[in-house]
C-alpha cells in the first residue's frame, strides 16, 4: 500500500473529528464574542454599585502559555498538515473558553476592612475583620477573597450571598517582630481551578500596621538622673535661676529672697546673689544603623528599644528631644510619631561609623544637655574615644552598648560613660548607676 493511500485513509478517519472541532471552534468564537460584548456592561455595573478598582488582566501565566501553545500548534498544523497539532490547538481554545467562563460573574460587593489597632507593641495581639456584603438585588455566586498581610497571603472563601446578605471573616496580624506590615488591598478572585483564567477586583486600599518596639518606663532614681541634667548655664546673667554666678550690691526691685545675709553682715551693704541663665533640658539620642556596629539583629533590636524608652521619657517630661540615625533625624514631636519612625528604622551598610555619628549629633544638636550613643558589641574602645572627642565640650556623653545576655556594666572611655546593657528591663538600673 502506497503512502498516498495511507494518508487518504487517515484523512477520511479524521474528517469527522475535524468537522466536530470546526464546530467547537465556531461555537467558541461566538462565546468569546458574547463575552467581549458583555464585559464592558459588567464592568460598568460593578463600578456603579461598588467602589471597586479596575480588574487585572484575566489570563495568568499558565493561561498565556496555553494561548501561545494553541496558536503555535494551529499554525504548525495548517502549515504542515498535521492533524494532531490542529486538534491540540482546538483543545487549547476550548480549554481557554471554559476557563474564561469560570471567571465570568458579577462582583457587586461592598467590602470593609477593619483593624482593631493600627499601632501595637511587639508580641501584642493584633486582629482585623473583613466584611463582605452583597450590594446587588440578586444572589452572587461563591468567590474567593484574598488579603495580603505583609509577605503572606490569606485566602477566604466567600459563599453564595443573597441580596444584602453579608459574610464576615476574622484574621490575625503577626507581631512577633518590629515591622511595618502592609495589610491589603482586599481583592475578590474568580477563576478556574487550574489557574488559567483569573479575574481580580480590588476593593480597598492597603493599610499600614505599625508593630512598635518594646519600651520600658524610666521612673524613680533613673528618671531623677535625667532631671539632674536639666538645663545648662549660659553667659546670660539673670536675677533668678538655678546656676549661681556671683554676688552684687542690692538694687531696688531685687527679690529679697536672694539677699546673701552673711556677706551683707560682713560688708555692711546689702548683697544679693547673681545667677547664670540656664537653658531648657535637651536630650539627643543617636542610634547607629551601621551593620558593622552589631554582631546580630538582636543587638540592634535592643538598641532600638532603648532609643524608644529614652525618647518616650523625654516626651512625657516635656523636654526637648532629638533622635538621629545616620543621614537623618527622626520625627520626635509626639510618642506615636517617634515610635512609627523607629519602627521603620533598619540596619544598613552605611559608612558612617560611631565617631562620625557623634559629630553629626553635635552639629545638629549643639545645645543638647545629654547625648546618648547607641551601638552594639563590635564597637571598639578606640572608636568610642574618637566619638567622645567629637561631642561638644559642654555636652555630657553617654554610650550604651547593647548586647543581649550580657551583665550590666559601666566604665569610662575617653570621657564617655559607657554602659553595657543585656536586657531592656535593666535600663532603669543602668541609668540609675550613671546617676550614682
């Protein structure tokens, strides 16, 4: 039997399948045309009934692969006369049509994303709620709700909802570490089980949840140390202040409470005390974010917590506060803004060492009463001596070496008092030790 005869017999056997395939392709084309005409109407209806954002493209990565494979198979089958490739192209077209049919459906939802607290401390419970309501007059088919929570993705199946019926789901936000977690946007998803076609509609905007660092309150003698540095004398003389300067003769109008009676009795003239005007207490905190200044991230987290604790105490006591990291100053007007900025702080590869950071602190806060430098275990005594030399002479310097697990210690390096802190709970005792 010749090859020509075999080819004719194969074509005769495949002709019924080809005819059926042509009919399926024609039906698929009509279906796609109907979908194309119905899509704008559906989108207009959704936009009118809800506040949804535009949907993303319907075909996913797998869908584009199926479409590309189908087109190539169709072209190759027509070019070389391969029936198998033509049938494969038809199967791909039918599969695409069926997948798109799964993604069709009205999305007339009203979605509410409610978070109990947008600011929590590490370890605290943070929960939220999603409420989905059918805002149309007809029942809606089941759908899938997706909620990005940081790097994770939570999925909630929404059942069939009758008119005005609502569905509620609770979720938890991980708070094991300090971070700014973006929750949302909430989006509804319709598609086939294989992920070929997928229709997403965005319903809400993303919301930031701040997981603040742990802090400790400074009370008692530890807070007293910070009060003892309140203000520093200036060259401006004042008849009444805290820093005694000299004695002078009484002038009518002087406060009699400031008369120095022993000198008056000795000289026979009324003598009063003269004071130097003092400035308002100003706490400046410099937090190193240089990766080489810390052995591990836990040291850095402890340093961030110490910066937050000192800053919160200064804010509660209504003292001037400046908080610096390499290259910028953090917002320190309120407790919430300070903790929000500290939550965003991360380790980097800055070339600014602790000495350069101390010099930047002295330049930006020359009137500070106390300058606190925060760093980890790799910072050497040589670096600390260089940092002490770069602080203004009239500013008292304090360095806190943050090493989890280390016992509390104190030493002086180049005029800089250096504390070793191994636990945040020891911070009040460490500050009290400096005061002693």
